[in-house]
C-alpha cells in the first residue's frame, strides 16, 4: 500500500501498472490467477493467438458469468479469449504445481519464487506469490 | 494393600497383552498399507516400550495420581476410551463436518476400517501420564503421515481424514515447532480442499438448475479446479489491498525481468556480423576509443517526472544500480505532492523502484552512506526529511517547520561521521547550520549561525552549497550566493571561533557558487586539499585549500583572500562540477546549455576531453529545457555518471576505460596532477610576487 497516501491523478495506480506492463515491448499477454483455485482473475492480450482455445463449443466450456469479468482491454471475441485464458491458466497452474512440488521435494523449507520458461518462440515469466500468480507471455529477442 | 497391588499388576498385564495385540494389528495394517513393513514398524516398538515403562512406573509409584486421560487430553474424564467409543466420537465429528459440507450421505461410510485402527493407536497415547521430562513426540506412525499427503482421489477419503486432523493438536502434547506448523498447513490445506469441493458442488448444482445436463466428470476428474468467478467475487478479489500489493510486486519483477537486456541464450557462433556492428558507435556517444562517453539509460516517468526539475541525484552507496533523483514541484499538478524523490534502478527502466514525497520542493536528497535504507532530503520550506525504503512514501521523520531548525530553503545536506556515530548536517540560505541526530529530527543537536566576517551590506552569508573533506567532519567549506567560498569550523579551535573562519576566504567567483567539491582522497598521493567549485559566472575554478590547523600557525592579517589555482572559463553558467571518485585528474561538469563535459587535468587543462548532451525527449519542451542541474559519479566503480536538469529526465552515462573504472588507474596520473598543482602554485606565487614588486 505504498502509494495509497499519494493523491492519484485520476488513474488508479494498479491500472497504471497493468497498462505499463501491457505496453512493454514484446509483451503479448498476461494472466493473473488465484493461487489456490487457479481461477482467472484478470487477463489481457491476445491469448488465443498464443494458443487457440481447444474446445470452442459451449458445452464443455466452463461457466463464465456474463460480462465484465475480464479486463476491459479484451473487447472483441471475449468468449473465445476467456476460454483461451482459462485453458492457458489451467496449464500454467498445473505446471506451477509440479514445479512447486519439485521444489518442496528438494527442500521442504524452500519456496518457488520465479519461473521463466523459455521456448523457441516466446517466454513465459511466472511470478508466484502466496495468493496469486502472474503469468506474462512475451516475445524473446530473435536469437 | 497387597491385594490392591496384585490387582493392579494383574490389570497391568492385561493391558500389556492388549497393547501387544494392538501393535501386531497395526503392524499388520501398516504392512498392508504401504508395502514396506520393515522400516515402518521399526519406530513403533520403541514407543510402546516406553509407554509400557511409563505406565508401569505410574502404577507402581503414584496410585493416587489420576490416570492421565484427565490431565490434558480432550477425551472425557474417567472413561477409558475404548476403540468403539472413540470410533463413535470420531464418526460423529465427521458427520458434523460432512453435514456442513452438504454431503451427509457420504459421512456414514467415511471412517474406513484402517482409519479407525490408526485412531485407536492415537488414543492409547493419551493413557501415558505426561512425562516429567519434556519428550518430543515424533510421528512414527507412518501410516498417518505418508498417506495423508497424497491428494485426495475421492471425496470420502478427504472426510475420513478429518477426525484425525482434529485430534492431532491434542495428541502432540509437546510438538516441535516445525511439526505444528506443518500440521497447521495441512489443516489449512484440508480446509481449502473442502472449500473447493463445496464450490464445485455448488457449481454443479447451479448448472443442474440452469438445465444443462452437464458431464460433471469433466470438472471433477481434472485436478485443476477451474471455474470462472462471478463478477462479485472478481471485484472482491481485485479490489483487495492484498491483490494491489501483488500487482505492485509482481509487475515490478516482470519489468525487471523483461528489462534485462542480456540474452542468456545468445549463441555467439551465429552472431559474428552483428557483434561487429556493435563496435561502431551506436546511440548517443562522444569521445573516441578509450575515452568514450556513452549514454546508457534515461529515466523518466510520465506520471511523476513530468514538468518537474531534477534538483539532485545520488547513487546508492550499497547498490550501485540504484540512484535517487529529487524533483521540484510540477506547476500544473497542484494536488500532487510538491516534492518527490524517485529511486531508479538501472535494471528497471520505465518506473521508479521507490517513490517518496514531501509537501515542499525537495532541493537536495542523498542516500545515507551508513545505512542503505535511509534517504535524507532538504526542502524549500526548510525541513530536513528522512525516508526509509522499507516504509511508505511519506517521510518517516521530519524536522519541525517552526521553532528550532531552518526557516529558509535547505540546499545542502550531508551525513558526516562514522558508521556508529554520524550526524545529518544541513545548511539553509539564511546561514543557519544545524546538526541533527538521525534518530531524532525534532530538535537540532547543534546549531550554528554563519555570519559574514566583513559585513558590508548584510551580516548574513547565504550558503548555497557545503562540502566536507573526507578526513575531518568538523571542518567544511561553504559556497555563498555572493561569490566567495568560506572555510568554516563546527567548533571553536585554536585561533578560530566556531563558524566562518574570518582569516581566509577563497575569492574568485563573481556570482553565486553552485558547487564545491573536495578531491576524493583515495590514491598514492594526497590531493585532499584540492577543491573544485562551479559558479554561475561561467567558470569552474580549482583551489588548493589551507589545512584548517595550518591557518593558525601562519601569522596573517585577517581577511586574506586566496586566489584559484586554475580558472576554467566555460561557455555558459556552470551548475555543477564533480571529481571522479577513482581518477585523480578527471572531473565532470554540467552547464546551462545542457552539456556534460568530462575533463582530465592530468592530460589537458584547456579543453574538455569529451562533451555530450543527453538525448532530448521527443515530447519535451523546446525552449530552455536543456539546462542540466546536477552531475554525480557512481562512487564504487567510477565508470558511470548521472545528470539531470530542467528536462526532468535523469540520464546515465558510461565512460571509457581511460576516464573511469578502477582497473586502468596509473600512479603517474596522481603524480602528474601533483606536479601540475605545484607548477600552478609556483606560477601563482610568481604572479603575486610580480604584482607586489
């Protein structure tokens, strides 16, 4: 709450931080997850371009409350985007749990702090905090 | 009596037999459960033996003592718990919990056979009296711990674990700390599981109500309890302070990660061409080869830097990648704090690492050299402020505005002393000098008024800048608005009272002095008496100051004025000049035209070695926006320097190996500077002699 005492200039410091994150060169998308349940809290960017939603039909789709659950930046194709975010989120969550258990196995006193998953095409930076998880997908400089 | 004892022994034997039977049962059970009976059984006999011994002791020694069940256990007093009874209790508890979680049907079947057996084992532990010696109950019943940790595969399983869970805190009468924490964690985890399950069920119920015959297996089988939150839940989460903190912290980490320019996966065998390109001068550079100056990074924050002037810069002495910049007010944002300090990180380009603010323009700010978390600052209102990077953005301490202290702008603050005894020293433009304790800013520890030794129009001296030599925290120089530089003493000494030394003045500047800097004294030759001053009279001057003690031995008429050794006339007002922390002859200056100049007097005393201007911001103001206020070297390596000015941008430059860095320093540089000083002194003395003759 470092900045709560500062009068803001009309912009919420949290939104500001998130916008800056989105604007960073190379950043393709980000998702915020709840650590315990894996529920998607906020997301931004073209997640479906990273990994298109596998199950587009609404039968197997997870129940999504109507409207406004995702950050306003996602306007077009909300359903598909949120679906993709859900799926990517679930994959990351699974990966996180596995990595976390690996760390626990090595040393029970230890704790997972940061995950950078570099692939040929992109990089996933995962910041696990006690209650939430931030996942950023960004382009890596051409190697 | 005898009979009683015999009876007791009889009962004892029966009990032993029963214990033995239980043990066998359990051994069989664990053997079946985990498949590795040998190492699992091993610890149990020890415990049973101990228990036997203890109960034997209790039966022999203290017959009046109540059976331990009453002592500290949750089991009802007087009733020796049998397996049936405890099982009943447990299942009752289980059904309570189960009804809470809307699954009453499963509760009855919950405590499965092996579970009951393990709880029996637990109950018997109660029976031993609390031993006089503090014993650590280690959980050797592996049947409980090993299996618990596996994630629940079915709902019934999770519930059947619960009764045990409730018992555990009572059982471990002297649990080690770690154990209890683990238990708490486990408990928490279980609760979370139940919560998740309830949520899942609610969700299913809702779906059923909505009419969609959903294939529930899809959700349940997946280990990932994915479900979208409702608007309300989302808002609740995202509006929480905790979430805000999370966003702050995690985005900072991400930005640092993304700003890391070096690619760890670079394959140099593939990159030969582009590496050669890199050798060419790209970006904003000046100078050639080993005397190159290159702009490395610029710091500007749209929200906080905008329309503010940089009033001071300082590198962190502890973390060379951090530097602070203090700013004056933004005239178009009256609701924002007037003064701010931003701590920038060279690995985080777009936002400051920390932001601090004050109610008045901050004119100067500095990291404490003795405590990496503390930042001190002086404001236009006359306050001295102390911020802590571990605290919030408001100052943790500030000096009073009225009463004792300063009532005029504070343009110069410093921390002098040693690690264990240091003080904040501040000087305001009315000539007040205050010494503060870092721990208490409510009242100055010392106060001194600097007055003009030769009053002409005013008694006051208006100090604009102050500099302490590295060796002596009681002696310092102040640069004044009138032009002269005065030596001052904090305390009375032989031949001089506290305050401005009336015998000597360094006269040469014809306009306010903007900076005074002592030569940093690390090297084979002592050049600590060299002082560099800059002034609005378009010049930088080099002085050789008298040692504070020497002035008392030489009989001199009051008011001797000393002339500069070297006078470097520049093309604009000079706002700041700073010695390189590692090179004896190198210094940097910034001027009103917006140039940064690097000089090396051991090489050249007429023209600068390199001259560079920071890249202007595109949307920046065009007119009068280039002027630079401050220049600071990074002290530990001496390779980087930072400048800032009206443009509100802080620019960091890196100099080549001949201008900075510790590696290439040669002893000749020191001697050549020493020789130059001697030569200049001789020339000055000759000129003075010529003038008197």
